[in-house]
C-alpha cells in the first residue's frame, strides 16, 4: 500500500525532539488544529463530483445533494529508518455533505455545503523519543460551512465551451480542537477560474485558483496558501444521455515551500445516472497519487441529488408571415393579417384586394389579376383576355395558368415550364434535369433520385440502395456496406467471423463485421427470421465439430443481440463439417469451410402491386 507517511518528511524533526529531550522529561506538545479533508464537493447541479461546472443550471431553480465522502489513511506516521508504521493519526474519515445550490437566471449560482464527519478513527500514535502528541479523532464532528458563488461569463448549457468565475469561502463552524481534524479555526477562501462544456456525448470541466488560508506548521510540514486545480471528463451514454461515466483529477501544492510533503493529487473514477426526472445518483472511487497531508490512499464518494434536468428549448411554433398568429391557427399563413373571431378570417388582411385593382377579392372574379369593372359578375375585375402568368399563352389554353411556360403541341404541357425527364419537377427547379426524381424542398436535390437507405448516396448511384454504405470509387461497391450484402435468401458476409482457435470466442477484429450485420438486420424489418449457421472443416471428431459449430453460432447470435437485434428474429444452428462448400483436402478449402452464414428463413410477403 502506498504510504501516507509524515515520517519520511518529519522523522528528522522527531529525532531532533528526541535529542532535545535527553534524559530529562520532555513537555508534551499537542499538534495544532487541522482541516484535513482535501476533497471539495462540487455544487449540487454540477456535472462532476469535485470540479465546478461553469454553467448555472436554472432560472430560479433549487438543486440539493447529499454526498458521502470516505477517505482511508489520509494521515499516517512511519519511521524513516525502516519505513515501519508508527500508526495512523487518521485512518478512516467519513463525511456527509449536505449541499444546496440556488440557480438564478442561468447566470448566478449560490451554494452552501455543510460537512459532517460521521465517523473518524486513528491510532493516536506516539513516536518514541519525542514529545509530539498525535491525538486521533474518535467521534462525529461538524465541519466548516462552505459558501459558494459563481458567475457564468460565456456559453450556454449545451455549448462545447463555457467560462465562469467563482469560488468558495469556508466559515469556521467546525470543532477546531486538536485531534478533531475538521477545522483549523480560521476563515479560508478559494477563488477560481472555471471552464467546461458539453457536446452531444461528452461533458468536461476544469477549475484552477489559489486556496487562501493562514500559514501553519503541522509536525514540521508547512501548510498555507496553495494553488488548487482540478479537471474532469465524462462520456454521456443512453438515448437520453442520462448515464455519465468519467474520470476526475485534482492537484494542489503549497505556494510558500512546495514539496511532496504538502502536495496533494488524486484520481476519481465514477458514474452518475439520472434514475427518474430530477433524481440523480452517483458513485466514484479512486486512489491518492502523492504523500501530502490529507491525501488518502483510497477515496470513495456516493451521492444522491435533486437536480432538474436541463433540456434544449423547443423552437417556437411557425409563423411564416410574422403577424404573431401561428400558422396552425392562421387562415392566411403566408399573408400578414389581423386577429379575427371567425376562424376562416383569423390572420387575414381586411378587406382583401390581392391584385390592387380597387375591386375587393370578395367581388373580384379574378382576385389575383388586376382588371377593370364589368357588369358581368363572372368577368368583374378580370383582364381580357386572361393570361395570369404572362407567358403569352391565354389561360383557356394554358395547362399551367399560374406558372410561366412554353408552347407545346401536347395540350397537357402547353404553357407549362419544360420538364425533360417528366418527373413533375420543372427543369428550372430540377437539379437532375435528365434523370427522373422526386420533388424535395432542397434545391440541391429537387428532381433527383431519392436516397432510400439514407446513406447520402443517391439511389441511381447506389449499388446497394436498401443498405447503408460508404462511398467507393468502384460503381459496384458504391453505397454498399463494406462486408455485408443482402439477397432474397441470405445475408452474405464478405469477411469471415474470426474465432480463437478451437474456441467459440469471437475476436475483436470481427466487431466491425458484426456491427454491419446488426445494422443490416435493423434496416430490414421485413426479414423476420434468420438462421445463424456455424460450419467447420473435417479435421477433428464429428461430435466435437458439431459442438464447436453450435457454440460458435450461439456466440454470434449473442453478439448480435448485444447490438440491439431482437433474439426472436434469430436461431442458432451448428452444422459441424456436414455442409462443406470447398474441398477439405487443402488448407484453402478448409479455411472456406470454417465459416458463419446468415440464412434468411422467413420474410414478410411483398405487398401486391397496385
């Protein structure tokens, strides 16, 4: 076990005490009070156990947390001569932190942390030949109340980079008697510069600043103002990103006389999980890395917190005409208008005269084209002869009266814009003029063939339009999975599943292949049943090969289930050496016979043609 040894640093002093004592009786000297714990819990609502986050989570939002912090051997004495233990001054220390944060306007956070030492113990060691007394704690103690304040300067909750300033102030509410190890009886502070951020699948924080405290010497080790820093990185897992797994590191050293004796460094590995709504739990463990006072050889933390989840705001309902009446309730969503109790007029401009010909639309037979008054109601407000799109083809002969076009001998196309590929998308808007395609809102793809499998490769260029794949210079491979093809009867793999020799353990090299097979199964719900087949060559006994092939097919099926494939869609069958596809007399043939196949045994029937 890594020593938390004061004696390596202090035994010279203890030897001096022994010499000074000589044969006369030494006067016992108790050690000064010491705030031993070097773990500072982050405010409730933050994303790390011990590193502040820059963002302030909430407009007027409370966050509350209970956190247990256990340290093993944060203060131990050893002899310098033979490194034998004298004893633990503090062998065990368990704190309960009652922690609360109030977030204001997503900008300012106020935090209180009250530590209570629930359990402390030690050996009260007495080094031979010295008057030094190291009294160990043996009872629960109230620690120093910590007050925190933070101001966010830059970035929002979901931004990858955020910046804040903040800090802590400890008020000496704890017992500062020698041997309590929860307070040194004085005010101390820690201003910090805090950075961090969040992406879709990660979160990080880092903080640095000076811990300002009075100078004191504990058994010849200088304690006082120090530089403190910490950093943490977490990976966010799950569809809702409710599980966070990560690592944190902290380090601090006294500025006046830095050395191993007063340098603290720790690692903490842990996870947090939002179990329901605002309730979050967490657990972390880690080692100490140095021998500084207060650094344990092991630390564990556990927490439960009330912390409302931060979610991306929903976009406002659409209002295309910007008249403050949302499109869902706007009878004229593309024309700015006024509120009206009549749903058919709500959001429409009164009185409407679309063509500005001084004849209101209600009386205008041609409300979108300016025209003169006429005693015939069917012609009132209409221009003679009508050519609404001004393309030189009168409306009576214009197949596309609202869109300027060209003359055509075919009546159904006369007056319509040209459409060479007859896909219903006019050439002027068609990004693929010569290839029939689909109408889309994107000018770059409008009129082009679709992308059935969603792999960004158009169907007309995709050699595997029903399976997601990657671009490839070979037209026969373009858009296809690297190692998987789908036929009517089989999911064909172009690589073999690799197993450890004579075992059913799948090698890591086959993970990408199985990822592709799982993806294909999920992309083809019409494939109802697949038989995962295992085959071997003819070397070895038949029963052995049958059992090995069954074990391997079971292993592959289990691997696909782990990748999200419903186990009910698969069966595993080992055929041993009974279905060779090559000559077993050669190594090349035997290698081909050692294989896994995915036979499609049941599919949804195709819908009848309309």
